[in-house]
C-alpha cells in the first residue's frame, strides 16, 4: 500500500502538469456545445506563439531569472520583420531577420543580467518599455510604403509574390494539424532535448538549483545566463515570424501585450519553479495549451471578456500555492511517519 502511494506521489510530482491540463481540457469539453477535431487543433494553433515564447522563458526561469520584455520584443521584432518582408519580398530573409534580431534583443538583456549582473526584473522591465516604444516610434516615422501603407500598424504588402505563400504557411494545415502547431511541437522537442540530454541543460539546472555551488564547480554562470537570454530572444524571434505569417500585420501598441505574463503563466502551469532549478520543459507545452483552453472556456460559458485576466490570475495563484504547499505537506507527512515509527 505504501509502495503504491509513493509511486502515485512520484507520478504526481513528475507529471502534475499533465493532470492540470486534463482537468482544464475536461472542463472545456463539458462546457463547449460539441468537441470537434477542428476545435482541438485550434488549441494548437492559438498556443503556438505564446508556447514558443514560453519555451524561451522556461530556460530563463530555470536559471532563477525572469524576462519581462518578451511581449514588447515580439511587437518590435514582428513589426520590423514586416518592414524587411516589404523591402525584400523574401520569406527566408524575413525568417533569418526575426531570429537574428530576436537574438540581439536577448543579448542586450543577457549582457546586462549575466555580465553586468543587474537584476533581471529591472533590466527586462526597462527593455520591455524600450522595445515597445521603439516599435511604435518607428511605425510613425518609417516610410508608409515600408509599413504597408498603415499609419499605426505594420502591414505586409499583399501584392508581393511571397505574401500568399507566407500567409498560407501561417494558416495552413498538414494532415489536419495546423503548421504552426507542428512547429510548436518541434521547438518543444528541441528545448526538451537541450535541457535534458546535453551538458548545457545540466548547467542550466545547476545554476538554478545553487548558483554559488555552480560557480565553485567551474560553470561560467555569467556566460550561461547570457546564452539563455539569447535563446529566449531567438524563441521570441521565431514566434514573431509565426505572428506575421498568421496575421499579415503587427500592431506595435497591442501585439504581444501581456504576453510576458502569459508566458510566465504557461511556465508555472507547466511545473517549472520560478526560483529555478526544478521542472520539466515538456510541461511548458501543456501549460501553454492549458492557458489557451482557459480562454476558450470563458468564451464557451459566455462570460464577460473583461473578467478573462482575473480568472487567469486566480488560476495562476492557485497553481503556485499548490507548488509551494505540496513539498511542505509531503515533508510534514514524512516527519509524522518518522515520529510514529
């Protein structure tokens, strides 16, 4: 009996994010008029951008840091990517630009946090303001031809030869599965491999678990933090490419608004500890989909959309409380058993 309980405890501690997802999905299935395959696949599609950003956020959080700039970074990178597309009419060049520009934005954060050793909260709060402000300012002052003729929105030029190809890529399906959803799965697999099967991943966990101990063991903590922020920037760059492929435009005022919070929520729902060093990156995929499903539940129940973030925030607090209370309850039960023995 004790063995079964201990096994169940281990399964829960390792895969609690799956159980949370299944509970939320069950509520969605019961609240919707009829669960269809297209409806399920739409969860993948709507989770793609936030999910990929959250994968980068997860790596940052595993080191015990945080990145509040990813939402504004998405707005700036996607906006400038539209300009590059309008200039070149080349999908590949646009993709490379989003990855490189995202990496540069992440590098700025990484150098200030890792090398200069400024607090990540303050650094990324500052760059959050800077990136969105730059995106909005540029949109007003760049040639309207490059912005697609929009006065306050970056729009891809629909007359370009590559426009339909890119738009179909962002909204197309492969074997009934959204292409952007498949990319989310591929990126998840890459990050899971990186975090679990490489020396880099072991160093990331070591820094999050005990930064001082990691330094003493010879790990270059500063360089590692720079790298994880760069990777977070690369992920945001890929998400920016998917954003313009799906929408054909980018509004610097609203694109990525609160996405840093949604990414953090996906990370937490996925079971990664905000203090660092604990959690599995696979959980981020389930966390992102869980958050998407919560949106759909609110729509299905015909609730006021203004209460949306309040519900999400409440769920986030509950999940964090469970994360904090779980180990304490386990320790209490273990200590009582020892006393009885």
